[in-house]
C-alpha cells in the first residue's frame, strides 16, 4: 500500500521527539558526569520514597473523586436529548478553554488565608481556616483541572449504550440499582479505565498545582523532577532517574488497569 | 379459557396532545397466541409496551391474572419481552445472556446450569455457550433473545416484530419454530407484526389495529373471510374495494349493476364498501358477463397469475391459474358468497 508513506512524517516525529528523548533519559539516569555507568542515581531515588507515596496517594484520591463526580454526570448527560447534550458538554468543557495557570491562580484567591472563603467566614463571625497550602487544596486543584478528562471518555462510551439494553435488564428482573451494576458499569468499563488513565497520569506528574496550592510542604514528584532540571538542586542525572522510576510506576499501574478492561483499549 | 391480560379503556396521549391509543379494550386468553397486526404507527408496539410496563397509559387499567398492575415496573411483572433488535448484552456471552434473568433472581447455580441447558437445547444453540453474541448471525441472536426471555418461565411472552430483520426463508422457519415452542410450553404469546401473512400463519387470534383503534379481533380464518371493514379487508391480503350501495337486503349495487349477495342489515340505499378477494373473481367469456374489462397486465406469481383488469369504473386485481392475453376483453363473475359488504368508514372503533 502506497498509503503507508503518509505515515513517514509521523514516524520521524516519533523518533525525534519521543524515542530520542527517552533514550537520553535512560542514558542520563545510568551515567555520571564523565559518562561512566552507575546505579547511584537510581538508588538515590529511594530517598524520595515519601514524595512518591504522597504523589501516588494524592493522585489516587483525586482520580477517585473525579470518578465519583463524573460518573453520574456523564450518565445523565448521555441520556439527555441530543440537542441538550451539546450545550451541556460545552459547559463541561468551558473551564478548559481558560488558561491552566489562570484557573489555578483563581483557586489561590478563593482559598487564600485572606481569600474569599475566609473573608466570608470572618464576616459571619467565624475564625479563619487554613485552606491553602494543604494537601486538600492540591487534591481540589487536581479534581478541578482534570474532571473534564474523566467526564468526556465516560460520556462517549455511555452515549453508545443502546437504551433498549436498560429495558431488557428491567424486563429480566433488574431493579435500577442492579441494572447499574450488571449492565451500565460493565458496558462503561472502557470509559472508566481510559478516564482513570487520563486523570491519574497528569495528576501524578503535575508540579504547578502542588506548587501553587500546596505551598512548600506538599512537594510532589513533578516538583522534585523540575527542581533537578531547572531549580537550585540542579542534577539532571537524578532528575532523569526519578523520571524513569515514575514512568515504570505508571506503566505498572496501567498494566494492572488493563486487566479490568476486556478490550484493552487503555492508552498506555 | 381464562383471561390472563385485560386492557380496559386504555388511552395513550403524548405531551404534544397526539393520541397514540384511543380507547383500547382487549382480553387476552391464557395459553393463546395473539398477534397485534397493523401498519406502522397504528399503536401495536405501544400496546405491547403497556403490557410490558415500559409505558404507563394516560388513562385506563391493565390487569394481569385479575390483578391491576398499573404502575408496577417491568422487573416486577411476570412477563418477558423479545425485543425488536434483540437487545442482547454485548458484554456477556451466549450462556450468560440466557442466564441473566436467573442470576438477577439469585437462582442456585445448579438450577441455572440445567435451565440454561434446556433453553440452549430448545433453540438449537448447543455448543455456542461461550460464543460472544456479537459473533452470532441474526437468526442465532434471535434464538438467544427468545431463550433469554423464556428461561425465566414467564406467564406471557411479548414479541416485538422479532423476525423483521431476518431473510424470508429463515423467517418462515422461525415462524413455525415459535409456534411449536408456544404450544409445547403452553404459554401466552403476544406477537407484534405488520406482516399479515406472518399473523395468519402463527396466531390463534389476530387483533387488527389502525390509527390507535382496534379494528377487528378474531381467528385468522374469521379475519380473512369476514373482515369487518374495508381497512381490514385491504390489510389482510389483497382486495378489490369498490364503492357500492345496498338497495335492500341481499342485493348490492356497484359499477351500475345489481348483484346478489348474502349480507343484510343495512339501511336502504346505504353507501357501502364492496370487498372482493382477487382469487374469488372468476374469468368467463365477456359476452356472458355482467362485469367486463380489458386485461392491462399479467404477472406470473408462481402458483397463480396476477392480472390487472381495467373495468372502466375501477380496476380489478384477479388471481387465476390461467392467464389471459394482455389487451383482450374478459368477463368476470363473483359468487354471492364472495361479495363482502362493509360499512363505510375509515377508522371506526369497535
């Protein structure tokens, strides 16, 4: 087929921007400044185990919250009139049209020590509450920023479920709750797994959200990596090693996820 | 025989005020094969959905086994449905699709195995247990849908144009098979179709519907031989429908001539529809006949020829085993028995 020549630019793109950087990361992770092989940096990553655990933990919580919020939203959306669906989808997408930084800044002014929420609390005669620079604020930022990435894949899978399947389940003795567990959830599994991927992967590697809403005390892997390349701690070898370990962790988690998806459609 | 389902004064009106069903009254006898027959949009599927519980009537009552079941959701009714496009669960294989209803009801595993096995045998799908339903042919999917409904031992099985998507030969096989299943299991089947031949083949009784009204209820022979109005006559088989009038009992006038017939009870000179089946028109030499016409076309239909004869006032469709040359003048005669007289009216309710 002549058609395969059309993919040539993409192959070049993949090699230059994906394969080569990947090789460079692996190279940096296993070498010292003078180019000799070492396991030092990989073993050094172990010192940051607490940051890895915190990153995984916070992104898992954020992913779970996204799923719980997005699932009913996507379901209701998928069962609406076709023309209403378009409007509602646009409302879901609307925050994504604004700059990511701007959106997160907005939360800083809402949650800040002298922010809108505390201001209102003070007026009502309550003490100020520390909202910003907590892990809760980081999770909130993740949920807010990545929620649409959970809703969209869920919606696109649910929208394709034939309404007559719900009637069939009802006909065969299913209450609405058992229809949910026996028909809706199994059939929306591909949407669940790709939604989790789409939220979990960016959440675990974010550094803006934790920097802006988490203060210094809620360092995530993303911050750690950024510090090695651009920050004071400049050490690209360690940065590469951390990136590599993070990649392996994500890969392992995604492989586990794939086991739940009968069609294995998850993006790795 | 006892009635298993009664519909009393059922009206269905949509929000925009459109009336889908206009006062349906119907009794369905236990262990009977009933067919709702009518053109699309006549309300037959709506009536079925009311019995299944997917739709609540705007007014009127639904009785099942003597109990009023208005408002009872489908999963609490002892009725199962075979859906038009099967609605098989794509995430489950053949076995699990059939076992679905039993698993929901927490039937013991041992009983599930034996009941699903029975069903697989009945619909001739042994060996397909592990097959994904997406990899079945239309006919096989149909069988799974039937087995999935029947495994629950419903008192009534509803079938919504279940054979519509199958090719003619398969459809004929399935018609006979469905009829056999119904008689073996001694169940009540309520079957929806727009195919009059299918209705005549399978049913104990046929409910002809049009425009949200029931036009006629009766056995296939009754419906075919004694249609109550021109709509039923035209819908069930082909018919010649001619405007006429009744000067007096047992005499009907059409195309300007008087004919002997067997119907009575009309007011003098009442305008009526005269219905004559194509196979009841006999060809005779033109000079001896009251009715004459010129043959316009002849089509060979296998068992018979279908001729279109132009009789000046109206055209006649005639089924005959002998063909007449196109363009020739022919005479036609009809026995008094075969002239059916019907009251004029389009969608009169019973």
